């Protein structure tokens, strides 16, 4: 959704804006102030927390856009070191989609008993440098070019710059044992497979669909429609939707997934409410749309198990929160509490006053059909709480070796969860009837939730 706002800047003196070496930079500064003024005026009207914006006289309009935004955002627009409202560059996004060069793996930092650190690989993407190097779920990187990993080295995941010789290790009682070295190729653009894994399992005589979805992509519609059409034809008894690593994405994709997972009685009724500030004084309502169904009717199944963690956020939380009113006792959340992001950002652009800038501004509170939105502080709580042990054996995702699947398999088989003493991996007879893989190319975010 794109909103164009044209503010008028007047009375700003630029004649004195000359550098000490005599270079006239008045045009550069004038453009900067024009952009910041547009941002300020947009926030005065559209920002969900407009009352918290500092007085205009106290703001420095000469800061770069991202820093200027940081000086204005409310404390309610932040959490765990992240600020929800943010600035993106149109130039970067349109040049190579929304991606940056990467090794193509997701990981987390682990700390050994002796205080040393390693990066634990959670999953790798197909056709990525990580895959070529032989990294897999459970691998631990303990050094790069013979330099030990430290607590600030997550840039190997988020923003690598070059090829490395990685040393892999294994946790012991004190630290890490060295296993081998692998050559990691240079980072490159990698097509992310959001629909990471899909299986049809046989569990206790029931047919169970396992779906791991890692981001609500804007280009996933066809792949999701194919998935849901297949599930409707398979006649599955239960569905496991794994969102443990899913930080969110596009609201329309969350709406599509929720519509296909919702019971028949939800179709045509309220899916999501997006409440704006009291200046706009409007609540936008999205419904479970019949036109979004992959088949003529929603999938006919019994229970929906959703796997969550503290990394499950935003659009992922919307799916859980907005399906709950229509699936009492049938939507079963397993894992740990979600992140707790109950607000949405809208994209604002202005080619005249803010060229090459995408301004994502928090502008609405998210709630379900029962008006529940109170999960910012503690997230959405699981029905069965179990945390993934990143220092232990992770096991293949979606199998009996996956610790977060164990209580779900138990519940499917017996109708009850195991005690905490019996949640270690154990042998189960699960037939992987199908395993399907797809790959997508992420596009710039042009929707409401991220």
C-alpha cells in the first residue's frame, strides 16, 4: 500500500549552509531538510504514537533520515533492540530486490561452559554458499579464518562481506572440540525458500501435514495455493504449521494462509482489525475471503498445531491471534511465547520531497475479531511450552527427532501432551509420504506488515 503526502516547506534559510572550505552545499542541505520535514509532517498525521513525537524545535533536521527517525520514534515503537518504524532505500530494493548478499543460512549464537562462542546453524537454503560448503542444520561454526567466533559475530549470518575458511566444532562439557574446516564461498544473492519444508506424515494411523514457513513473502501466492489445494485433496487429519523462525511479512499472505486454514464458518467474517490513531479515527477490517481459497471450501481437518518461539513475530502472530476466535480448542500452540509485535507499518513515499526513500511507519494496532491485541508485553502464550535446545541435538525439522515435534506427535497419537520428563527425542514410525520443495525470489516490501 503506497501513500503519497506532499508537505510544503517554507521559511528555511539555506544561504549560510556553506562548508568551511568554501564549497556551497546549500542544495544538499535543502534536500535533506525537505525530506525530514516531509517525514515529520507525515508522522504528525499518520503515526500511531503521534502524541510522543518530540517538539519540532528540539529536533535536528540536518540528520540523515534514519537518524532523524530514531530521534522521533516513541518507546512504544521499539522492542528488544528493534525499532518497528524504519527507512529503506528504494535504490537498493529495486536494484536487486530486497535481498543483500548472504551465505544462505539461518543461525543462532551459542555459548559454551568455558565462555567461548559458536554459531549454530538452524537451516540452510538450497543453491546457497552454505549448502555448497556442506553446512547443515546443527553445524557449529567456531572460527573464521582461524579467528575464534565471539558474541558480536552474527554478521556472518546477517551481512557477510567475503569468503571465509570456517572451522566447525562440537560442544563438549567445557567448550568446543574441533572437527574440520570448510571453505565458505563468497556471499551472493540467494533465493529464499520461504515455504521451506512440506511433508505428509503418517502418525498413529492419521495423515498429518507438516509445513514449515519462514517468512510471509509477497510472491508466495501460487506456491501456497498449490500447497493448500494439495492438502485439500489429500484429506489430512491434522496440520502442523511451523513458524518457529518466522519473523513476519506481508499481511495479504497472512490473510491467504489463515483463510485456507480457517473453518467454513469463518469465511466472510472478520480476520483482522487495523486501528489507526484518533486523528484518522478509522479501523480497517480484513475478512477471511472466499476468493483466497485454493479449493472451493477450506481444508477439512481436525487440529491445527502451530510451532512458535520468541522469533515468531508480526504476521505470524496475526495468523495465530486471528484464527483463535474461530478455532477454540482446535488451534494448539506449541513452543515458547511469541515475540509480541501487535502493530503494523505502512509504506509512505514521495518522489518529489523524499526521492529514493521508503518510509515504513507504524500506523495501526492489530487485533482479532474479538478485539484482542494485548500481546506486546508477553507475546502469545503456548498451550504446551517447550524450548528448542540449541546446545543439544537439533534433529531434522518436522520429524520425531525434532524436540518441538515430540509433544505434537504425542498429542496426535493420544490426545494429550507428554510430561516434561518425557519430551526427549524417541523413535516413532513416521512415513514421509511426500516431501516437496519450492524456491522463491523475494521482492521489495510493498504491503503493511513486516
